[in-house]
């Protein structure tokens, strides 16, 4: 057994020991699991997955692709952990088991390719994105009235139903380094991958809103992927690289300057994910604590540091927008933020939020889950879109670019294809 395999197995044993005893087998996790709702089998519940992980840790089950399938069929939405009265963290157990599988059997091809692409330096990844932006009109067809794409013809690993975000000709971090006046207070902007390479309009909206508030926006060019896609695949080494790179980039702006994020998953990684994985590292741990303490979701910053009253005054009078709200899993369940985004959204839309049924329900994206389990992902997506359409709103607002991609795809298939899907910061910027 290699050192890496032993370390992954030891970590699995440790996490199982810490979490499994909390589970009282009540089955409450089944009531909120989007996967179990579509495929009601015990192995797909949090309770079932923790028992599988225990058997792997104790050597009663072998590391096979059949066993891996049960652990991979999970969105890692953390709904089970949020629902559990005993505070059992099934998500920790599942991620530890996936890391052990990655060492035992290697990563599946598509996850290996994504991990490789996202762990390259910014220069290489930026060059690839620019080439992709150049050739994407030849390979993909545009979605009318939208910024997404679908394939034009058959190609490996891209299903005809897969919605692809349109790559920007110039990445956001390539053209924005610092926006505002030097004498203004400043925030450090952690963009995330989607805002940098595809949905650059979200980044532009951040700059417009914060500059209107006389707050400068600093954009460290050395930052990179938060590591969430690699984490959910089980590639711990790649997550470590992402953490080290981002800590260096974000620490450069000093210990006091707030770090704002527009991606729920990125915010979760900076605040919790890195620390859970590497918090006991004597060199990296203290730096991670500092980054976590400075990090705020953009809606959290606006609500707490600026104030909803000031935002409403800045927006002023104008036409109201009928909006509903989708809670990103890593914003509501992992960061416990629900009031702040709704308050900012209501001020930006000049209208109360029209709550959909089950706003907390996962949209079905789950990182690479939408690629590896497309049929299930689409079924979960359909439920979300039907709830949004029934709210009577004209626009679905959220705070995660990944959710935006999934929801835009679902809207095109749903009962209200005219509905818009936007980040809350875009709605605020457009209202100014």
C-alpha cells in the first residue's frame, strides 16, 4: 500500500469514527435528499452511504466500481447534514470515502480531465479559455435570448442535452485589477471560475455596485479555482494546490480587508472547506483561519456592512421586478445565509420576493454530477423549475453561477421559457 493510499484510508477511518456514532438511523435524511426522492434505494441515503463507508474502513467491503457508484450518486448538497438533529456530517464521510476511492482506483476520466484543467496555472488556463471562446461558435449553437450553448453535432463527453456557458473573449481578471479610487475603502474580490471565464457580467455588476457605493474593488490576478470540483471528485492533492494558491493571492491585501464572493461554493470553500481539510496543518492552518474570518458573501456584505436602507435609497424609484429566490445549497445549508440575500434582492427588485415552494431544494447541478448523472440531474432540475414558475415571478434570482447555469437550462425546458435567471448582484446593478 502506498503512503497516499494509507493516508486516505486512515482519514476515512478517522472521519467515520467521528461522524457515524452520531447517526441514530432515524432516516430523517431521506426526507430532504433530492437523489433519494428520485431513486428511493437505501444505498442512496446519507444513512446508507455512511454504513457503506464504515464497511470500507473496516475492510468488510472492497473498493470496487459498484460500491463507488453508490457514493458517487450524491450531489453533496449538505441537505442531510442540515436536517440531522444529531448533527451527523454525512457529507464529510462521503468526501473522505471518495478520496479513498481516488487513491485506490484513480479518478474517472471526466473528473480527471476537469481536475487537470482547473489546477493548471492561470496563464495556461486563460489561454485555453481564449482558444475555447474563439472556436465555440463552430462547435456549439447559441441559445436565443440567452448566454448559453448546446452542441452542434455529436462529440465525446458532451451530451446533446448539456447546457454549456458561453466563454468570454477576455477573462474578467485579465481586464480588471483594481476598480475605484485609491482613497476609498476597498474589498478583495474572489471571482471564482465561472465569473472569471464565462459569466463576466457578474463581475462587472460587482464593480458597478461597489463603485456606486464608493467602495473600491481589488481583484488579485493570482487567484484561481476554489477547488470544489476537485473536492467532490476526491482529488485532495488538487484541492491542496488550490488552497495554497488562493491563500497566497488573498492574503496579499492584508488581514483586515473583507473578501467578497459571488459564488456560494467558493465562499463555502474559503470559510469552511479548506479549514476542514487542512486546518491542522501547522503552516497552512493559521493562514486559512485568517482568510475564513475575512470572507463574506456579497449579499452578506451589502446587508451587514452597507445596510439594506442605503441600498434601497441608492436604487430609488422605478419599475418593480417580480422575482423569486433559489437558495444555493452552499449558501443556505453550509453558510446559513437566508435573510441577507432576500433583503438585498427585495431592495434591488423594488418588490417583495415571491417565495417559491421549496426554495432550499437543490437545483441538481452538483458540480460534475450534472455530467455523470445527467438523467437524475434533469429530473431534480425539473422539480425546481416547476416550483419557480408556479411562484408567478418573471425572474429567478440566486447567488451562485453554477446554479444560474443549471436553472437557465431548466427554464428552457419548463412551463415558463420566458423567465430570466440572474445573480442578485446583476439585478442590483441593473437597477442603478
